[in-house]
C-alpha cells in the first residue's frame, strides 16, 4: 500500500525526490569542495619536503592569509641554528584573476635545497625577472604552454617551464620580482626549514621558538591535521549555512508534498479509520511514505554528487572535490530527519481526521 501511494502521483513523487536529491547533493558537494581544496592545499604544502614552517605572529595556518611579511634577515638567523640543513624564504601572494591561486616568490637555490628541486616537464627553471613556472595541473586546466604570456598580479610573465605539481603553490616566480611588485622588499611570508635529520625537528622547533618567541613555528609532518574548516574563520559558518539552506529546502518540499497528499486522501483516511485503523497506524503510513521518498532522493543525490564531481573536474582539472562515506551518511541522515520532521505535522493532521467527516469529504 505504501509503494502504491507513492506511485499514485508519479510527477509529484519525482519532484519530491528531486528536491531531496538536491538537498543531499548540496550538502555533499559543499563539504566535498571545501574539504577537497583544504586537503589538496595541505598536501602540496607538505610536498615541499621541509620539516618546519615559520610564520609571522598570529598568522593563519592558511598561507594565503598569512598576514604581514617578515624580514628576510630572519632566515640567516634560522640557518645558524643547530641541525638546520637549509632555510628557504618564500613570499606568498594570492592571485584572484582567472581563478584563485597562490603565487610563491622563491629563490631557486634555497628552495631547491629544502624541496629537492622541481621535476621539469618542459622548459627551464626561473632565470629572468619576468619568468614564471606553472605546475602541470595548472597548465592542463588553463591550456598553458612554455613561452605563453600570463597576466598575474597585474604583471606580464612569460611561462619558462612546466613542473610536476605538489611543491606548495601552482605558480612560482623569483622572490625579488614578487617583492618589488608587492612593495615587500627584503621580506618573506614564510620560512621553510629542512633539518639534517627528521628526528631533530623537535629540537630545532624549540630553538626557533626561543629565537622568535612570538612567531608561529609549525611542523609540516602534522600539517594535514591543521588544515580544517575550523581553523579558517568563517568557513565553518559558511558550511553550516549551506547545510541549513539544504535542510530548509528538503523540509518545505516534503511538508508541502505530504500536506497535499493528506488533503487529497481525506476520504481514504476516513475509510481506514472506519475500518479500525488507529492514529499510530495512520502516522506510520505517512512517515513510511516519507522515508521511501527520502531514500529515493538520497540515492539520486549521491549519484548527482558524483556526476557533478566528474563534470567539474573535467572542466576544472585543478579543482579537488572530496566525497567521503562519512559525509554521504551524514547527508542521508540530515535528509531523512528533515523529511520526517517536515511530514510530522501532515501525519498528525491525518491521524486526527474524524472518520465521519472524512467519508463525507468531497
């Protein structure tokens, strides 16, 4: 009977399932997009190969929001610490033209000493002040080739080479060039430190904190655990707002659908109650129909989420969307709870129908 009731109005059933699917897709996609971007950015930072990262006082772990740069002379002091093999000062700028990308201003020698150097796919390393290196993912997504001119940070750069991704940023220029462009001469946003041995990391961090007591000294070994939405002001609020909107959409559609169903089936409810159906039985039928609609919508939402991921990555190769079983399960629970809550009033209304009045209803 429940399946028959659901299929009695196929168009309305389809619209309701689509609304639930949109709710589920919105939850999975928003969380997947933010989580994917954070995870991918954290992996690229870890991929530099450094052991320690030093930032200005009260700087965010997200280097695109690092705050005021530090004097480059700090790097010389860090280099003198025990067990320090190499120090690479990097100036970080955020480019928002034709996308959102971090630009690293680097010194080729020091960055190579810390990271082991780039793996070149084409072209050559940074040589001229107007040279820029792009990673292979950026080159694929933007259809960039060696020799092409890029307009980055209000400056014209020539693509000198295409490198393997995973070395922090997707765009690299000479630090001196970026310092002149940003008015940060002899400044750096972050210092990457390479220890002579990994087990000396803790000792170097302790010395660095004594040398720079107010600065942020972080190990890159645990960097992935620091890249969470709770560490970026406003991101958690944004995610919660989007989830709230998704729940509201699902709730209102389920409420309207089930309320209309109750109105249309007034005589049927009267027949059931005249045959001895209890209030609990009527409520159970309505909520069972709602659960079935939600389950159909959840299945469609999960499929739509993977389809959206495929389409976005096809057109934007640099984009990372992380769809996890945990958030699929949470989105399903959110959809079912929201749907049952939306159907609760119509179910209660149906259970209170007077059988005599219901049978006389036209």
